[in-house]
């Protein structure tokens, strides 16, 4: 049964959490807020079909996330360092690639709000990645993990102009390229150092990362590499008839995984960036075809993005889709085609938030107050901020 927060409870949540940002968390206040939320079922409900999230709520969603998971744990040179806890019990820090994606979520929110506190937290979280994992991640056998981290770094660089971020992105991308790209299967990046499969989850974000490196450095070899990666995916993983991107191909040339929201999303993001560099190569049309497939074949009848709860690694996939789908919609002028669908998903996610303002990845029922993890709860935040790009 749908039990979204009422209008009055939503206003109370906003007032409380804006105060919480500056004054800290009082246990008594949290209990009162939880009681208000529990009682809200008897009040007039806000439904996704009647009320769309407003821009201040997108910032609030990010603040709720930070209140639940952000942990600053010391100094880092003249700055500070931080990480996100893995769950609401604060049982440990998020693992490497999920941490990178959570930082991308705060980058999304800063892009929309220009809030200086979010920019500071973005820098401190980046410092925490350096502190926790070093500057070069060659010991990580997962090439996709390294690429997610490099992509986070180059996106952060776009707002800070910090040369360390650019170097970290460049050096780690170069390391993956040198160990993962070869001519087997006609090209493509291997998923791990075992060289068993070539996966969309490394190739699609690598194409985006390479384009951003090209923009940051002016080195055309990164643009060329982005196109090589993209053209390999189009020839081996992309279905031109449907717009679906297969997840992986093994060393024998057989498709071994189906499509997911995050691989659709990063393919769409790569199409967006490659179209601007190669406008005659049909990338824009391929991106739109991938958007259509996600909307028409992966969502339910109302257009709600699918739950991906196979395991904890899957639960935050929608945040990645939201990021790149919303940017594609804005950059390529597809607001009339996709805005209402994306806005609907943002509204559904927010309608089902819990008493702390957190949204899990199941946008058709209320988020539990008892337990959620930090990866699944990036989904709604990314979608709510993403729709404000257009």
C-alpha cells in the first residue's frame, strides 16, 4: 500500500533537516520526526501524480543523504577527509566503486544547487578516496572499479580545477587502457585483469571518462580512444533494432549478460558526448534509441524504472542511469520526449521517502525506517537532481 508523507509532514521534514545541517542531530528530535512520519498515513497524501518535487527538495534530498551517511574523519594537508558509511548503522565505509558513485551523486547535486557546503564535502570525500586507496589503483583487478573512480575524479575537476584530480583521473584511465584494451574480439576493454569478458560496465563509462579527459587536457588521443571504445560497443554489444546494450561478451565472442539501467545510462552518456565531437556518426539517434528501450521495455506500464535488487551491487544502478539520461535529455533537446517520464520517476522516489528523507531503490513502496544502505539510497537523489538539468 502506498503511504507517502503528507504535505505537513514534508514541510516539517524540510524545516527539521535544514536546521539539522547547522545544529547537529538531537535524538529526541529524530524520534519526534519518526512519530510524525508514522502518523502521516491518516493525513491527506502527496502523490507523485499530483505534486512534482521542487528544486529545494532536490537539495534537501542530498542533505538528508549526507545526514545519514557522511563521515568526516580528520585533516588532509590543509583540508579535510571524509567518506560515506556503507549503511545507516555506520558499519564501515562504502566500498571503492560505490563510494565513487556516491561522490558523483554529490557532484550532481552541486551542479544543480551550487551549494558551497556540497562543494566542500565533494572535495573532502575525494581526499578520503586518496587517503583510503592511494593515487594509482593498479592493485584493483576490476577495471570498471578503476574507471568509475577516474570518472568521479575528472567530474570533480570540472568544478574545482584541482590538478590533482585531473592527474588522478588521467593516470588511472591510462593504466586501465594499457592493461585492458587489446584487439581480441575486435577491441574493447576487459572487465578484470583475468581477461575473461569485455563488459559494458567498463567500456561505456570509459568512453565518457575519455571524452572528459579530452576536454580537460586537449589531448586528442583521449577523444580517439573514446570513439574506439564506442564503436566497439556499437559493433558488439548494441542492438540497433531495439536500443538494448548487452552487458558482456566472453572471450569466445558470446554474449553473457543482458542489459541493465546503469549500462543503458552510461551508453547514453557516451552517445551524448560523442555526438558533439562526431555529429555525423549517428550517436544521438543511438542514444535516443537506448532511452526508448529503457522507457518502453525495462520500465513497468506506468514508466517506473525497474528494481534491481539481485544483490547489493545492483541496488544503486538507477542513480547512474538518472545521471546520464537527464544530461542527454538536456544536451540534445529531448525535453518534450523524456522529461515527463523522468520527472515521474523523481516524484515517485520522493513520495516514498522515509522519515529521514531517504529513498531506496524501490520507488513503488515506502522506504524502510529500520535499515537502508548508502548505495541504494543514491538512486532517488540522483534522479531528483538530474531532472533539474532540463
